[in-house]
């Protein structure tokens, strides 16, 4: 499964992505905006374990963001269980040397379309830590709406903070 996004491509993870993944992911400015499961420092072992955990997934929910030559980031959807089965949380990051070029906005638009059309989702959402205006802006540019401020929702690096809930429902994306 591959999705073309301009000069970039969303494709499945491959074990050969370990060096590039480690190079781009080993960045505190990225880790500070993600769950603690995304470690800092980020080692080759972490990259290998992540890629292996993705292998053979039932549905293609997690993609590499890649240039022609290497992996530069990641986007994925965590589909909810039970009554939340048509709702998915979207997560993403991209290497710092690619920031502020519009890449993630294009990637998120294409991925959201894929999640509605191919994964059958009706709602996509993301929670953004209060100190991350770049991600909030990406979500807005991709058509997501802010649904609320989740007070004291996250504990990151020993700090308890608010998060902003953004969502896009399928009918609004059409
Ligand atoms: C958030 C992230 C994915 C953005 O990717 P990107 O490819 O740089 O995003 P884009 O270039 O498409 O858009 C970024 C927007 O944020 C804006 N922005 C960047 N820094 C900003 C800041 N400090 N304050 C306000 N806006 C900011 C940019 O100006 C741009 O908006 P514009 O097009 O209106 O000028 C990237 O910075 C990243 O990987 N961060 C670390 C991980 C992360 O935060 N993941 C999301 C967790 S919810």
C-alpha cells in the first residue's frame, strides 16, 4: 500500500529504514510533543523494535513518510475498540530539517482521505499538547476543527499540561 503525496510517499515500514528513522527520530523537539513511548534518545534498537511491531499488521494504519531516498517521518492511526471502532486517533512527526515546508499538511490531508475511504473511519482526531502551535496549525490547515481544551490531560517531562482536541468527521471532509 502506497500513497503519493507530491514528491513524498507514504509507504509501509521496512527494516532498511532503521538508520534513517534513528537519525530523524533522535530529536528531543520531536519527543517532547509525542507520547513517552517515543523515547529520547532514540536508538537503532528503538527503531528496529518499532518497525518489527508494525510488521504484518492486519490493516495498513502506520506509514513511513519518505523521500525518494529515505524515511523522514511517520503518520499513523490508532483505531478505537468496541463502540469507538470507526474513530481513530491520528499521530505524526517529521524530521526537523523538513519542518515548515508544508509537508505534514499535505501528508495529513492525504492520510485522512485514506483513513475515511480505505479504513472506513468516520471520525479522526488528535490531541495536541498546549505548547505545540505548529501541530495545531497543521490540523487546522488539513480541515480539522478544535473541539475543546482538555484541561490537565497530559503529563509530559514531569509537567501536567492541557491538550487541544482536534477532529475531522468524514462528512465534513467530503
Ligand atoms: C508538528 C509538525 C508535524 C509540523 O510539520 P510541518 O511539515 O512542519 O508542518 P507544515 O509545514 O505543514 O505546517 C506548519 C505550520 O505551523 C506553523 N508554525 C510552526 N511553528 C510555529 C509556532 N511556533 N507558532 C505558530 N505556528 C507555527 C508554520 O508557520 C506552518 O503554518 P503556515 O503554513 O500557516 O505558515 C512537526 O513540527 C513535527 O514533527 N513536530 C514534532 C512532533 C509533533 O509535534 N507531532 C504532532 C503531535 S500532535
